[in-house]
């Protein structure tokens, strides 16, 4: 009886052992799945698999282009749109898509809902895209959005809900068909912290910092808006400072307008490679050069100057001051000739963006802005 009992125990012991083995195997496979699944790209180095789960970079669903007005952001965003990035479901969702804008015949590639919502954010705090930029406090807007009943008084004196246009945009961005997305509005240099808060981790983008020579931008604003060149230069400094500071903690790619105009296919490939490294699902090797060259027309951009970082002696600033009188208009006649200092300060930042210094957290903004103490009075 004792022997028979022991015999009956053997199958039970074997089953128990098999159950343990199967459980261990299943447990191991599940563990490996959760460790391996969150890779940012299929070609991630093997050692990444051994990192804790929480350190895996998430997939990046899209891109936000930050850059000063007249800096080639429309050209850049249109280019990305031709590389598979979502910009709109229909052209009428974009500003100037019908080609009727005198200052940008190919369209601005700014979503109207995004543009209007940014204007609402700014107007709510008494700010305009070209005035009192430094006053905007993103935390005030974030707090105001906690109350769905928050309103503001628009340009016609009518009361409007603060959160209106952006709601439909966020719904679209959560749809798989819109990824990877690209969003562009120069006002986002100012309002970016609000949008990044609304995006959360699920829609957290990579950031493209689009830069163009400050003198070219100032001259373009002088022609289009009638701004004094000094005002244009100081706005350039403010916008680029905010774009950089508001992008901390994000994967950043810097793009220079001149490089796009000189060799668009090569610059586009470089940009896409860096975006792919940021986790964006793009194919850098599938650039259609014919399509790119058809879209990029260097003749569409005027006011190009020879003030690159390699040829930026102070003498150039003095030459610019002498030339500045030729682009004055009545509204800027009272501007002081400290424009030379403003120009050199802007060029310092422009070149520090190119060499990466301005992207470092240790960058000394106080020292840079000390040269233009009245910047807030102008912008």
C-alpha cells in the first residue's frame, strides 16, 4: 500500500514540476516583452534592452516648429507636409492655402484653429504677437483653462470662451491617421508651454527650432508690417529666446533657413535623420528630390543678406547702421541708433544657436540681454 501510494504521487509531482517550468518560461517571456516593446526605434542598440522600463523613450507622435515670423517656417512646414507629415485633413484648414496671400503665395501652413487659439491665449492676457510679448504668463493661461467657463473680450468687444478652437485640434491629434503631425504657428514660441501641457505625454512632440538671419527677418517685417528695423531685431531676440527656453526637456532639431534654400534635399535628409533619432516615425532615405526642389524656390524669399556667423565682425553692425537709414519709415524715425547694439546682440544669439551654446541650460541669458535693457519697452 505504501509503495502504491508513492507511485501515485509521482505523476502529481511531475505535473507540479512541469507547471513550475511552464510558469517560469511564461513569466520570462512576459518580462522580456515589457522590457523590449517600448524601444523608440527598431534599430535601438542592444544594451537599451537592459534598462529599466521607465527609462525607455516613448514614441514621438509629431513635431512642433518654433520660429520667429518671417523665418521660413512656412517653407519648412510645407516641406515636411510633402514628406508624409500630417498638417490638415483639408486645405481650407490652413491659412492662405488658396494662394491669395500677397506675402506668401504658397501658403503659411498654419492651421486656422491653432492660430486663432493662440490669438485667444494672447488676447486673454492683453498681449499681441508683436507687443508686450514678455508679459505672457503661460501658467496663468493653464490655470484659466481649468475653468471651462473662462472667457475673454475679443478685438470687437465681444465676450468669447477662452478654450474654443483648440478642442477640435486636440481631438484630431489623438487620431492615428494624423501621426506624425507637424504644427506651426510663430505665436507658439510664446504659448508653447500651454500647448505642451495640453498635449501631455501622449502627444509630446519633438521640436524644430527654425532660424533665419535676424537682419533678414527685420527687413522683411519692415516691408510687410512697416516696423522699424530695430523693433524687428528685438522681436527676433524675444521670439528665439522664448522658443529655446520653452523647449527645454524636449528633443530639439535646429534648422537654418539658408541651408534649406541652398540644398533642400540634403538639409531635409539631415533633419529627418535627427527627427528619427528623436523617436519620430520618418524615413530619411525616401526623400523625393524632384518634389522637394519643386516646392523650395529660393526666389520666393527676399531680403537675403550676407551676415552669416563666419562674417560677423562688429564692422558689419556699423555698416548696417549706416544703411539702416535707407529703410526707415515715418513711424521709426525716432528710433535711436542703438540698433547697432541690437543687431550684434541678435547675431550673437543667432550664432550661439548654430553652435549649440544657446541650447545649453547654462547659457547666460542675463549677460546677453544686458546689452538691450529696453527690449521690453519695444516689444
